C-alpha cells in the first residue's frame, strides 16, 4: 500500500508527540511510586508505634518499588537514545531516574525498619518518644517532597534541608543519650539495650529517608531551574 511520506515538520511533530507520551508514562510511574513509598514509610512507623506485624506487606511494596525504579530507568534510557530530548525534557527524564531511586530507597528503609522490629522482639515497654518525634518530621518531609514534585516547587529543597537539620539533631541527641546510661538504665539491663539498639537503628533509617526526601527536592529544583544544588 502506497503511503504519503511525512514532511520534515510533520515528522518532527510526530517524534515530539511520541516523546511526550513517553514522558507522561514516566511521570505516571513516578507518582505511583511516590504514593506507594509514602504508604510504606507511614505503615512501617505505625508498626513501630502499635506493634502490628506488616513485614510481608512492606516487603511486597518494596519489591514493587524496586521493579518500578528499573522500569523508569529503562524507559528513560530508551527515550534519550531514541528521541534525543533537550532542555527541560532532558532534565525531567534525568531527574526522574534519581527520584525513582529515592522512592525505591523509601521502600527499602521501610522494610529495614520492620525487620528491626522482628529481630529485636518485644519492645512495647520502650520509650518511643524520640523515634515518633523524628518520624513525624520525616513524614512532613515526605509529603513536602511529593507535593514539590507535583507542583514543580523549586523552593521546597531549601525547606527540606532545614527540616533535615532537625532530623539530624534528633538523631545525635538520642545517640548521646543511648551511650550515657543512667543508674536506672544500668539496673534494667537487657531491655534497655534492646530499646536503645532498636531505636538507634530505626532513627538511622528515618534519617536516611530524610536525606532522600531532600534529594527529591534537589531534583525538582534542577528540573525547574537547570541548576544543580550541592548535596550535604
């Protein structure tokens, strides 16, 4: 069957349209990852607070996020190789690879948290104030990073790093407390060590989630401005 060849302009518009479809596909995957990673972290925190066993569920979500990250990376590479995007499109595609990695790490650290809970066993009598205080701040950071991605808020990165400073301070504050036992803690022995060990591990995972929330903000800033921010 005879086909009328596309003009150079029509061909360019056709290729641009295909690129736009690919970018929309990446964007949809990223937003799905954002929601799932958010749920993973919040569910892991709730597991720590209420003692609910969610390890199987968190593992499944973590695996889904890992697969989605690979899907974003493969699609991004294909779009770059096939359509040679420039300017804003290229920045968006590149940044999505980093954002997808960050959301995947949210899922992995969520699994690490529930794994700590299973390993440590009974910790219902532990003082959970420090962990829940940091968890609240990290939750705010996750919501802000996702909102920044949706609205292309280039200023969110600065806010996220300010919040990250608070998270770091909470971690070091608890660490100093853990290595300076009181007389009462010396009497309680194993239980105190179990509480401190579980809290420190979970605090560290939350601190890393906080860092990756900042990196999402950095990526949004790069998408909008084209300028890379030095990471701390």
